[in-house]
């Protein structure tokens, strides 16, 4: 039974502005650091990209369980609660507005739907000394500056 632990974070220098995302995907036998950037983006888009790319990578490891640690209530809320309603309502929010970042939410929710693994979400405080979260913050910030891992 393989368990995977994911830490993920996003950053934007300007919001909107240059942004980056970072993720760590760790299993019993492997640790992978991932990162990427966009020239004009927001912190929420980068938070979403971090978890999307981390889950895609984790899926290749065929885990039975995945623990995702993130400091974004937006990502966790959309992944665990709001996303199903958005789909059901034609990608319209409860306030009758179009869902922001739908182009990332759709593939993220698709990945979550197709994962055979049990996914548990953990909301961690940003910048409170949690090693994995501190590292992905560094990766995201460096990626935003053009220096991905």
C-alpha cells in the first residue's frame, strides 16, 4: 500500500504579475520537487497549478492514499466542496458569477475524480515553520523569478 504526501504552494509577484508554483511529491521511496511559472498570473492560479501538477505526478505512482498539505483555503474548498456544485450549476457560483480559473478547475476536478487513491486534505498555515510548506513556498517564489527547480 503506497502512500503519497504532497505539499503545494503558489506565488505571484504583483497579483496579477509573474507567478510560480511549487510542489513536493513524496512516497516511501521517492521525493520529487516540481515547479513552474507563468508571466502574468495570480496567486490563486498558481496555487491551483501546484496541486494539479502534483496530483498528476502522484497518479503515476499508483498510490492507495494521498495526503495533500496546502495553505490555500480556495484550493481545498474548491477541491472538496464547491467544485461539485460548480459543475452541476454549469460553472456558475452561488452568487451567480462565472467560476474564476475554470480552465484549471476542470482538469483538477477530473484528476480527483479518476484517482483510485483516497485523498485527504490538510489546511496548513503559511509561514509557520512546517518544513514541506516552507520548501514549496521557496520553489514557488523562485519559479516566479524564473528559477524553477
